[in-house]
């Protein structure tokens, strides 16, 4: 049996991360037999129940197991007894570098060289790198890359980051985000969700919205912030204008538990609340969320994986550049024109982009689908690069 440790952020709090893990497990087990996956997590029940069709063993990262998130005995012991380590998702950035409750890069810069010294292959698997802006972060990232047997990157921005810092590796491949191959729940489950939440109860078009509690933390310039209160006011007014001008219903689709606070603030300020519903991953799985996304006419999001999942379901996304990876992904699928920077963000401008995209949604979708299909194939093909380790 091949023992694989998968390192990412798999707490169940983020639907995008949950989709990454589900699709990775599916892609690998489709090609290879007799594989056991070790999944470090602070929520062992979530992993055990959500992925019970695979041979997974959750590894608890709770404090009484001598662990502070991934920094501690459980990850080091598990990873160093594995046959292969896969590092996935977008966990290699240097914000709050020395805080293991928030940052994984520093811990992995210690762990992965030890794995390499023991002859355990490390693969960055459909990973996204950065932001890395400080010398200490660059040093940590260099140690991670030097420890990797192969580097599969899911976006061009990650490669550009390596080039910017002068970090080289002999085996860099182009992959894509695992979550692109997420499958929606079946029609029976979709009907259950609609009945429970009052969704799609009339013939009006429906637009999805997603708001992010980080606001502009990852992209702000010169220390100037857009401000949480400003974003709440802007979002509420934008939703109201969209409902009134386009005669649509709105579903807020929140994919991260921590975003529920700001989502509720926005919902409380929307005047046309009778036309608004809420679906959240606090209640529904990523597959359930995908089943709702694929019935929308347009999706407006801030979280990167909300944009990824909507496009994976064939629904054109519109977004704000809340992370560099938002721009990177939308550029990849040919929809950078559907993005707005915080420095340009206003109700008038955001509404204009949304309304233009809505009017042209069928044409946008036709242009987007081939690009998304290509990225899906790249994400799936990454499993084939692991053949040498089996």
C-alpha cells in the first residue's frame, strides 16, 4: 500500500479547500490502486465523513496532540513515515510567517527538508505560491522548493513569483486547480436544498453573490485600506441596484465560515431582502454548493474558489481582485475584463460590470467553456505525473 500525506487546509471551513481535497483523492485513486491517504486536519470528523469513499485517515492537529495547526508532532511524525508527500492549495505565502495558527510556509520550510533527507519525495501538487514579499519569506519558500522532487503549479503567477525571486527548480510543470473538477450533488439533493432554502421559486433570473471578510488585506497598497464598512455599504447598494435594474433574484453563496459575519452585515442592509436568499458551507457541502451554482445565470464573487467553482459549473463569474490569484485565474479563463480592482471600486462601476456581464452572459459562457475545459484537463492530468512514485 502506498501511503500519501496530503498537506493543505482541510478543516471543513472552506468549501474551496474541501473541493480541492475531494478532487485530488478522486484523480489519484482513478489512476492508482491500493493508496492510503493521511490527512492532517483540526476536524477529523469532517474528513472521515466527507471522504469516506476513499481510504483516508484523518490526523488530528488539535493542541492536546502536541500540535499548533500543522506545527507539531502529528504532521512531522505522519509525513516522515509516508511514501509520498503532496503539498496542495495556496498555503505557501509569508503573511504572518511565524504564526503557525495562520501560516504554513514556515512550518513546511522545516518539515520538507527533513523529508528530503529521508528520501521521501515531496510534490507541490497543483499548488499556488505567494504572496511572498519579505526576505524571510523568500528564504522559507526557497527551502520548500529545494525540498521538492517535482513542482506542479496551478497558475502562471506562481511561476512568475519564482522567477522574481530567482528560485529555480529542474522539474516545474503546469497544472491547474484541483477544485475545477468538482462534481455537483445529484438532482434529488438539489431539490431538497431548494425546498429547504426557498430557492428558484419563480421564473426570474438568479445571480449569485459572495463577499469576503478579508476585504483588501492581500492587495492593499501603501497601508491604505478600502474598509470593511465601505465594502458592506457598497455591496448592499450594488445588490439592490442589480435586483431593481435587472429584475432578478439573488442568492448569497458563502464558501468560508469566517465570511458569515460580513455576509450577514451586507444582508441586513439590503432593502430588497425579499429577493435574497443565503446558501452557506456551514450547512452544505461543496457538492451541494456546486449544484446551486450551476443553476445561476451569473456569479459575482470575492473568494477565489467561489470564482473557480462557478466557472467549473459553466457559470460566468464577475469579481473583485481581493487576491493576486483572483486575477491569475480569471486571466487564465479569459475573463480578466470581468474583474475590478479595489482602487476602481465604486457602486456605479461594479454595477456596470455586473450588468454588462449579465447582458452578455451567453456569449461569455461560450468563450469561457473551452478555457475551463482545458484547465480541468490540466488539473486531472497532474495525477499522471505521480506515476514514477508508484
